[in-house]
C-alpha cells in the first residue's frame, strides 16, 4: 500500500473518531440536564452529578438522559431517620424495589422520563440504580437547612 495513502486514511479515520468523542463528551459534560427540565441526569452507568447538594424543601428531578432503563432507589440504611423513602415505582423499601425489578423490571425509568422527590429532612441520602449498581451507578443527595 502506498505510504501516503495509508497515512491519509489513518489520519482521516482518527479525526472522525475524535470528532465523535468530543460531541459525546459535550452531551454528558457533568450536566446532561438543561434549564429546568432536571437536576440530575444519567449516562449508561452514572448519575450526573454523582453528588448533589440541596436544601430542605427542594424538589430534585432526575431525568433518564441515556438510552438504558434506570431506577432511582434510595437505600433505607442510607437516608436520615424520619426521612421519607423514595424509589421509582413508588416502592416503600429497597428490598421490595429490588425484588420487583428482578421479577418484572418494575420501577424502571425509560429514556427521557423523569422522577422527582422533595427532601424535607436534612442529611445525607444515598441511592442506586438497581440494574447498574454493580457498575457503581450510585448517587448521593446532601440536604442542608
């Protein structure tokens, strides 16, 4: 193969590949939410931002900004005493949420769907995406007065 033709082909291929990467990075650059449509977005295996600071009485809106189905499932052991439990699907505890996901994928949030929760008790709230928790899809909300 002609060396110049080979180098030109490799250079063109590399440029096209990098162009695709930079456009993807822009979409998920720490904040896939725009304007008032959501507070926390999602990639394939990550909540963005992973940690969010809120104030008492604030409503946080999660939006599935990826092509995968996700859940937002609070960990009972990871929320303050007296705080209201939250999970997509309206489950009352994380054991039920996990069981329902395993049995019939209940509680899933499809692409572009949203879920919201108002935080009335200050403290640290830990939550997961059940189908992607093994990929470390976890998040934290820190609520202050």
